[in-house]
C-alpha cells in the first residue's frame, strides 16, 4: 500500500488524514528536498538570503505541504504561517 506514486515524473503523495504521520512526514520531507524547498523545514533563513527570497521559499514549501493535507487536518493548522511552525504543530498533534 504505497502512498507515494510516481507517474510520468510526477510525484503524488496521498493526503495526510491523521493516520501514519511518520510515513507521511518522511514522504513530504523527501518531496521538499526533491523540489529544493527543504530549507524552510528548519525555520532558519540562510545568512546570504534576502528576507523576500526567504518569505517566498517558506510560502512555497508551506503551500506544498498544505496541498497534501486532508481538509480536517488543514483546518486544524489554519493559523500556522510558516513551514517550520506547520510541521511542529502537526508533530505535536500526530507524532
């Protein structure tokens, strides 16, 4: 029962519905690394990066993660505005 499927070079991650958080987290982190959107996971802006660039990168990663959340899960974290904050909130709830 693989939740991640590859088709024509595209990765599909099964929406996280509250079950098997560790597996979903592993997949979403791998996906963010693949897309070069991993830096916001740490919450630490690189010193040589402009704030606007960081804000965009963080928002892109945040959006990618939210697209893989079931509606009821997304509703629980609606107030999280950063990638690191979102992942911490999910870890607190489901890990």
